[in-house]
C-alpha cells in the first residue's frame, strides 16, 4: 500500500456556482416534499387511492421522491463537472 502525500488543492473557483445550484435544487426538492407532507396532513385519504400498477399514492409518491433525489444528484454532478471543466479550459 502506498502512502503518498496528499494532493495540494487551492480554493474552489466553482464553489459559488455549486452552492447556488445546490440551494435551488434543495428548494425544489423541499417544495415537492412539502406537498407530500401537506397531502398527508390535509387529505390523508388521498394516500390510500390506487394510482399506478395497483400501488397507492403514498407508495408512488414516496418512491418518486427517492427517484427524484437521485436524478437531482446526477444533474447536479453533471452541471458542476461541466462548469469546472469549462473554468479549467478558460485559464
């Protein structure tokens, strides 16, 4: 096993961009999650309705939230990677 010195890194030129994108994605996810919570609070019987492939709204919405979070993570990674590559090419 090799024990090499840690790679040196400076300030992240893309940090502000990453933060801005991350905050907007978080707010979008939080709004969708708030809708899920609001339905459970205000109209809980809606969650019992079968909506897709014999599954009720609670299951479909719950799995939808998980899938949406994974898709957001992939989009975030792609956008940040593209931004970093563009910044390095411009220097």
